[in-house]
């Protein structure tokens, strides 16, 4: 069942390679133009705002244009923006253009993940999303390797990757899922249907957004060299690549909520262990710890998406994916601030104290919600209902039982309903 979705995944790989190239290119280009660290931070925040706005608008675009035309139109917008980026001459121009790239990438992610979520089935959705996450993470890691900071060559390469990503979905005939029947973002409704998925995506955004933002700084503060500290990000992604498929396959055979809770609990235990690492620890030990941490916590997002797509109606999968992206982005925007404060207060170990608290809270929430749901669904005796004595049932209960032959067979015991 994965073959019809391969063109979509090929498009996602090419698009994500361009995204990785852009993430590495923009800070270098802005620094070369003399922008301050505060200005660069504002540009990064503008991307988050644009990303959230794109997630809100994408379901309407998909419903109006369809998956293929929506993807092609958003890719054309990204190509235009890539042409305009070298022309940005100051912080205002960079903020505006980066916000628009956030809109474009959010729309592309929503189309792709909504397409994959709608095209997969409950029995294989975890594995299909695992393949999607692994391949796109590899592309994201490979994108910066294409970087040549000088001149406009990287922007031309970015345009090439974006336009190439349109070909797999435009020239092939993949199975196209039904268009979404709902386009509005209903987070309260999503919370009622899949609270574990919604809270999970927010918690993952908080924890992983903080970790990715401060992992190199953590490495420097415990005594690693700059290259070794930067390699911590590679260790995080490398660990997630190794575990994404096994965890996705496991979630296809077990209750996904149990898998989410177990992975979050493992992340809390690993975070507690890494918080105890002393300064001056060898680089290989720190890399190993980060790889193990990434193999758990960085895999939770895909599990949450799979769980949400399992329980929502097919017509709401696209706005559901969009809502989960918005919630994840919100967590990634608010998470680094308290994480930074805790690092200043406790030192480098504060980063993993923060991560341990977030992972433990997520595991506890998912287990409590599952227990509540199971209790509500558990069978029980039928509720008491008073019956008038002149009813047939009341007469049978209250009247003398002279019609029953003592020597006859015992009455049949009718058990209670299942209570669902």
C-alpha cells in the first residue's frame, strides 16, 4: 500500500533538501550583510509566525484546488520567494520574506502530510509515516552539504530543488485521496477526539525546539570543541533515523497511546541520565547520549500524527494535520525561553532537567487519558430505571411467580449490556 504514495514522498524529499539548504544559508547571508544577532532572531521568529499562518490557510487551499494543484501553486510561490531573497537589503525585507517562506513551507508540509495521512490505512499508517520522516530527515541533513555561501548559486539551487519536487506529483498518477470536507481549525474538537496527539505535538515542540536551539551551546558549556558541539545536532537526527521505523511498526500493532507514553517515559529517563553528565565528558559519550535521546523524543511527533489520523474522520485529516503543525510550532516558539532560563540557573544540565520534566509530563498525561477513556468504555451493570407496577415488566417483577414450574428448567440469565 506504500507504492501509490512514493511520488508524494519523492516530492517531500526534494522539498526538504531545499529547506535544509535554506536553513543553513540564511543566517550566513544575513551575518555577511551585517545584521545583528537581534535582527537575525527577529527573522527566525517571523518564520514561525508565517508557518503558523500557512498551517491555518492550507486546508482551504487544498479543498479549493486539490492536492496536486495546491502543491504546485505553493511550490511556485516558494520559487518566486527564492528569487527575491537575494534582493533583501535590510532587516525589514528579510523579516517579510522569511515570514512568507514560512507560509509556503507550512502549506507544503500540510499538503504532503495530509496526503500521506489520508492515503495510508490504520494498519500501516505508522510505518508509512516512519518512512516519510526518515527520508525527509535525511534530505534535511543533506541540504546544508550543498551550500556554497558565495554569490547567488545557493538560491538557484534552491529554486531547482523546489521545482523538481513538483514533477513526481504532476507527471505520475498516484492515488489521490478525497478532498477534505472540513477546513476550519478546530483544536477543541481535536482535543476531544485525540487529546494525546494534540498535547503530544505541543510537548514535542516545546522539548525538541529547545533541544535543537541549545544543543550546540550545551556542548560548548561542557567543554566540547565547536565542531564536536555542532555534531550534537547530527547525533540527534541520526538517532531518530534508526528508531523511527521500528517505533512506527510497533505502533501499528499496539495501542499508539501506549507507545507514545513509553517513548516519552524513555525520553525522561535518558534526559535524567544526561543531566548527570559531568563537564569534560568525552565527546563520544555525549554523542551517544544525544543519539539515544533523539531516537526516542524526536520520533514522538510522527506517532502523534498517526494516532490523530486513526481517530478523526477521513474528511478532517488535512485540517487535523494542519492543527498539529500549528500546535507543534507554538510549542517550538514558547519552549526555548524557559529552557534558556533554566540553563542560566542550573548550568548546562538545566537543558536536560527541562527535557525530563516535559517528557515525564507527556507520559503521565497520555497514560491518565488512556485510563480515563478505558474506564468510560468498560462494561457495567445497566442503570436502574424505576418501572410502574402496572407495566408488563413491573408486573413480572413484583407479582407472584405462580406461573413458574419449580421442576422446570431454570430461567435464562441475561447478562448486562456492554455499556458502550
